[in-house]
């Protein structure tokens, strides 16, 4: 559970050790320190303190930045430059690093890519005398402060430092280089804004998209320009001839930087790193991703050298300025890599590269050291796999261009999905995958498999993985394909442009949520996600948890010993009130809550009936059921419409989601959302925050009543963490590890979203099967969670299967209750906090047992997988409070 909160409260997390082997990277290019490197670093740090001190929240934050030794980057990359130019370059690189650090800070520029773009446009203007040209290069579309007096202290500091740098650097640049400077700075800031947007929208891009953004955000254009400045040359007239050399140079630097900085940036939830692309978009294990990127570093470095030598052998090799520039480019690449090893920026304050060039890393330690053996080696038996093994890089780098190849490594790190524990044999290229593609059994004429989905959907879906990895299902005249293998599910989820939202489920879901976040297609989803993301920022979680506690306490005050109630209705009512209070403040009044609570389950039932209907004619008939469905939709629309009207009349920002939606503006057009568009988002969040969470809570109380030994272990943890019987606070949640494991196991066995669909947007291939545009592709979290191939004894409720050592082997696609990729549930952390707090608070004080004859009814699931009416009887619980009470794992 700690993964939910570790980005917010890392000091509260107690995650197991995760390790990866970082092999030796090639060092085929020279690196050297400027003769006055120490003096330049000290002088540059002084400049940062004077010019940009206002950009730091405190003296401690400034000192933390200076200890990262960013001032040494300039002297390392231009070791042959004039001392003054080397100092100018050092100050310049420190300046953009301050910006980069603020971009990573969600309490600073990283909180809003639109606001960041406005600040960036001012920075570009401050760097040149011709502000209009600079603004055009930056794509500036909004007015900013007319003078420094209208700016914040931070913005004024950025502007003053920019003017000082431009005063020093611009005399050494030609007119062409000045124009390139404005464009390169604009590209850098544009890339930073794109990274902010990716972080806020939870959008992990494909590899090439990531590289293109990183080419800007890494500052590749101005890095090359500063290399020219340091060498006192102008390459503006030969840039086309240098294009290939520059491309491989840039990619080498980006990949090395991402390899070494990824560990830090993962904690900041950065999406634009190539390691994350390979692990999340391509489904590689961490070790496999690291090995692959090391191979790419080798490729780009050797190709760069070959292209450089080809240029030097041709006509350009006769020009002294080109020769000087290419020599400077060698030092820039080599020096940049040396800095990555040297700075504690990526390994933790106080840690530096210890002199070795390869080793094992603990991915979660606050300060990292490279070790010759993994920490797990100490736990291996003498002579075991890790004993005495010499970890070697899987790539034969050699020592210099043209030298004899190095001996083949005796061992290489394992490349699987679990944390590596010992070097393994060199990897070989895997054989092509053979997929099983089948047509589901039991189709009947005209209806196909629709009757099975209507009468016994869970049993039908759970039996399909045994028939194939990709199984064709017929829904009347239509064909659909169920992805049964976790790898295929991840392909569908991560390739969101190809497998877009659509199909029967989402077409019918639009009856309820219109074009909201859950049902919208790819292009609309990107914009919507960006507007909604601020409401789910981690900084809001403590406040949300406080409101959750109040609502749970209010519900428990009405419970009476021995008085049965429908736990499903109670949990849905509770989650609805929590959603209303946290998402919509006071704008959803007391009238709206019971109205929505009455309408929603009936509408959801109607949506599901329309989803599985083999044809669409039934819903168009004027039957009493259809008239009632339409009336309920109209009733719901009127209630939510009143809340929107109330917010527009108030005209104030109440700090809730509805305020955000009413005040949101499209950054390109400036247009706001219509009432209909706001209604769609409100309905989406009401359903997401009520239906799925309420069902999960109902299921977990049913499970606990059936498994008293699991309930005893849960109670033991609650008595230990909450000895006074109070409701948990935000800081308590990461300590409720067993509580979350119980909930996670509930989600595996009873996932609320039990069947989901996508539609292909172009001709593509899945499991070797060619799918034409418009093909329906489905996946079932219910069927995935019941596969014996991935879960031992899958019908057994076993929270301990989510202990780190046991869950490490579970494929990512086998457990996707919140989806994955850029369509991952926007409120997953909110929902996990809500369910954990609710379960902990109730189970601390009450035990629930089913009323005589009560049991879940899941024969025909609705649009989400609920228990149906489930009467349970509450009994006050006597808590065991004693010093040194056993932990849940100690209770059998």
C-alpha cells in the first residue's frame, strides 16, 4: 500500500528493497576539467545566490541546490574555453537547471503548464532586445505582466538573471546565433511545459514521442550553441551537414541522463523519461529496460564517432572552426557524462559517484551507493547464485574506437520483471511469441454469445482464457475480441491512440455520462484530463481524508447493535456523500444527494441491459421500462443542472472540482465549458466515486464475514495502529498495510469494472491477428484475476498474495482494477485512501455479520460488479489493546 502515498509522505513508507544492476557505460569520448574549474564553480554558485536566491523557498533549499554541484557542469563541458566564457556557460547551465527544478515541483511551475508557459514567455522576452521576435519563437499567446513590478519575486529574479546573462553572452554571438539562441530557449521552455502537462495528465508517451519532447526539454539546441560559444566558433552555416552528428550526440546524452536521473524523477512522477517509457509503455522489466538503454547509448556513441570521422575526412575537415567545434563536441559529450556520475543530484544529497563505473543500485534508498554485489547477496547461502559473481555489462563496449573487442562477459544481470538478485547468463534474443487465437465456444445463431453474457457473464468470461490468449466473441452480428493474456491487455491499455475508448460499454455509458472523462475518445480525453487533474493533486489528499473521516463518523453514529441494514445501500450512500463533499463542496445540497442515490443504481442497471443487448431496437420501444429509464435520466440531469447553476451564480472559487470546471478555459481558444460539458464530467466523477467504491466496500465486509481468520489479522493491525479506536488520519494510512492487502485482494476477486471495451482506430495487430479499424476489443479484470496461470489457487481469498515477495511475479496486466496508461483512473489514489479509511474506521468499532438468509447475488452483474442487496447485522467490537501486540503476520 505504501506506493499510494510514498510520493507524498516518503518518510512513512517501508517498501522492500528493489535493486537493479547498472552496467558500465561506454567512455569512448574524452573528458577533462577546465584549468580553473574550482574557481568557476565557486563564482557561479555566488551568482546563483545573488541573482536567483528569490527562486528558492528557504536558505536550506538553496544550499541543497548548490550541493548538487551544477556549477561544475560548464567547466566540464567546455574545458578548453576562455575562462570568462566558461563562467558565462556555467551560469547559463545553472540558470536553466533552476528552471528545470521548478518544473519538477508541483507546488511551483510544475503545478500548471499554462501558467508555466506564461512565465516562460516572459523569460524568452527578457533574454533578447527584440522581445517581439522572441515571443513569436515561443509561441506566446497571452499577455503577461507589463513590467517587473507586476511580477512575483521569483519571476522578477528570472528576468533579472536573464538580462545579466544576455548582456554577457550576446556580444560573443553572431546575428545568426542570436536568432538561434531565442529559438533554442523557446524550444527548451516549450519542452518543459510539455513535461508538466504529461505529468499532470498521467500521460506516458511512446519512445519516439518522449525523445522528441526530451530533445527540447534537455536543451539540446542551446547546449550545442553554448559549445560553439565556448569554442568561439559559429556553425550556423553548416548545421545541415551536422544534423546526423547532432542527432546521435543528443540521443546519447538524453539516454544517459535518463538512465541516471530516472530514480529521482520517478519519485517526482515524471512521465518523460525513457526508462519509464520502456517499463510502462512497452512492459519491460526495469533491468531489461536498463540493459536496452545501455545498448542504445553504445549505438549512438559509436555512430556519432563514425559520422564525426567521416566529416573530418571530407571538405569540412579542412576548416579549423569545424575541427575545433567537433573537438569541443567530444568534450561536451564526455564531460556531460562525467557530470552525471559526479553530481549527487540523482543519488541523494551527500552521495557522489564513488569511482567505479558499474554496480548495483537500491532504487528506493534516500542516498544511493553503487555496490559490486546486490544487498540480497548477503542473504544467499554460501556459494549461492550471488556468491562471488562478478557483475558485467551485457554490452561489449571496448576501450577505444578500433581497439580489439573486450572478452565476452562471463555473466550479465538478469532481465526479468522482478528485482534482480544475481547476475545471470548473457541474454539471447527470445523466440517469436506464439499466441493462441480462438473463437469462443457456445455461439448460437443470430445472438452469438450475447445470451451467455446476459445470463451467466462471469462464468462465461472466466472460462475464455482457457480457450485462447485472444478469443473472438460474437455479439449478435458483431464480432469482438477479448484479450485474455496480461501482455495483450497491457498492449491495449498502453496503445491508447490505437485502442481508443469505444465499443458497446462506452457507447451505452454515454447515455449516462455523455462525453465525460471515462467515455471520451483520445483527443477529447487529453484536454479533459488536464482540466480535471488539479482536483486530484497529491497536496489535496490530507484535506480530502479529513472530510472522509467526518462523513464516516456521521454514518457510524446512526448504527445500532443488532439492527440489520443493507450494507450495499449504506456503502453507496456513504461514498456518494464523500464524493459530493470532497468534489463539489456545498454546491451539491441535501436534496441532490438522495436524488442521485435513488436514480443512479436504476440508471446503471438500464445502461448494462442496453450494453449486452444483441441489437439496439429494444431500447427504442416505448415500454414502461424505457420510459422509466428516460425519466430517471431527466431527473438526474435536473438535479446536477441546479448545482452548476448555483456555482455560476456564486461566481466564487470554492476550491472544489465544480469551481475548477466552471472557471476552466481552453488554453488555445480561451473558451469555457458549457453546462452540458460540465454535467458530463460531474456525472463521470459521481459514478466513479460512488458506484465502484461502494461496491468494493460491500464486498469486503462480505469477505470478512466469511473469513474470520483474516478479520482477526485485520483487527490486530488496527489495534496496533489505532490503539485509541479513532478514525485514521492521513499519516496513518501508509501504516495500514494489511488493511490495504485485504482491499486489494477484494479488487482482484470482485473488480467493480468487470468488463471494459475499446475500439481500434486504425488497422493494427493483436496476438498476430490483424484487426481492421472499428474492431471491438475487450478485457475483463474479473477473468484476469481468476487465472490460475498467474494466481495460485485463484478462488481462495488470500491477502498475503500481495506481499512483495509473492506479488513480484504477477504480470502487470493480470491486475488492472484501475486500468493503466494514460487512461488510468484519475482518482485511484483518492479511492484507495477512501476505502482504506472507511474499512479501518468501521472495522475498528464494528463487526458485520450477514442476516439470516442474506448472501450476495451476482448471477447477472450490472454495469459494475456489486453484491446486490446484502443485509448485515452490526455488533460492537471489543478491541484488544496491549503493549507489544502481535502484528498481522504473526497471527495464524
